[in-house]
């Protein structure tokens, strides 16, 4: 009799553990997606602001601002809106903002600004990996264990003056 | 004994059936929520890119309409990116029917509005969210910017 009751309790616990794992994954997954969207939204808005700053200065005598200037203008916005990451500046390499790399640390999102005089464009990139609560399983573009990619790249044409 | 044994087995079966009934609803809810969040995310991306692209109308001297339209489209194509956007669906138009005297009229008209509409299609067909979001979502955002009061003119254009 007692054996039967014990088996019943054990079965209930196993069932509860199974259901809890599934429900917890779903809740964490939903939370993660919400936080990811919030973080991406912050990065999109910050990049837009950064590119206006960079493009506005592109036609000035001092030329387009360096990464440090754009970064200092949008840093506080990024600091308050990034979930699972902190912002940091990244200098262009050979005149190009480096593409997102799997070797970059998780939890850091880099801001890079560069002008392409030949193409007449200014570019602001916000790239990096934010920490993830659960491994993504909803088909997100690029991901690695425990991290989700932020890869925002805005390009505008700098002002051209008539001869 | 046999009756009690059958009762316990019945309870076990009942809980399995209940779980099997509830779980699909939970999964559908979670996938539906995920889809809605990504559609909102794409809307943010599209609004930002449409605004940036519209501002590219002022990157060339007044009267260089084809160059302005090229810059608008180029800025838009290079600034829109998202996990579930259909690559071929990115479009931006600034039609003459919406005013846009700055782009299309023969003489410079300050304080007129440049109005562009960006369109993207969000598709979840290649991932789990597509089990719930079985249709493509086409998003549209518009941006209006007022032409600056002073502009240089392209050669052979009256300002």
C-alpha cells in the first residue's frame, strides 16, 4: 500500500518536473525575446541619432566626427537601454567598421563611426553580443551559446555641394 | 486492490491528457508572442531606415533628382536589417502624388515636404514562429521632412 502511494508521489513529481521545465523554457524564452527586442530598439534609435550627428558634421571644415565623438553622444542612451550588455567604442580598421565576430566578448556592444569619402557616405555601426537567458530557438539569425547578436548598420550619404 | 490500481492508472492517464491539451496552447501563445515582438522590432527598424533614407533627399544639390532618389534608395537598402525580413521586399518610394515638390518641381520651393514610404515584408516561414504566424506581414512606414530654407542648386536648375 505505502509502496503504491510512494510510486504515485514519485510519478507526480516527475510529471511536475517535466512540465515545469517546458513552462519555464517558454516563459524565459518569451522574456528573452522581449528584452532582445528592447535592446535592438535601443541600438536602432542610438545608431539613427549617431548617424545624424556624423552626417551633419561630414560637410563641416573639421570633417566627420571620429568614433569617440559619436560614441560620447549616444553612450548614455545605450547604457540605459541595453539589457545584458554595456557599450564601448571601437575604432575602424583600415577605414571599415569591423564586422561582427564570434571572438568578441559576450556582454559588450561596440559603437563604430566611419566616413567613406570615395562613396560619399557616412556609416555608424553598433555591433556586439548581448547575454541571453536561454539558448535561442526561434530561428534568430546569428547566435552563439548564451548570447544574441546585435548588428545595426546605418549608412547615409553625406551632403554634396554643387561645383 | 485491482479497482484502486485502475483508479491510479486513470489519474496518471488523465494528467498526461491534460498536459497534452494544455501544452500546445502554451506553445502557440509563446510563438504568437514571439512573432508579435519581432513584428514590432521590424516596425522600429523600418521607421528608422525610412527617416534616414528620406533625409538623403537633401544630400545632393536641388535639382539633382535622379541622384537624390538613388541616395534615398541606397540609404534605405543599406540601413534596413532584421532577422526575419524578406530580402527582396525592401522598397522605398517618394511618389510625386504625395507632394514632393522639392524632388520633382522645376523651381526650388522651400518649406515644402519630402514624403517617402518604406515597405518591408516580415516572414517567419523558415522557423518555428511560422507554425503560428503562417502569413507574411507587410509593414509600411512613412516619413516627412521639410525642405531646408537654403539649398545650393545643381547646374542648369533655377532656384
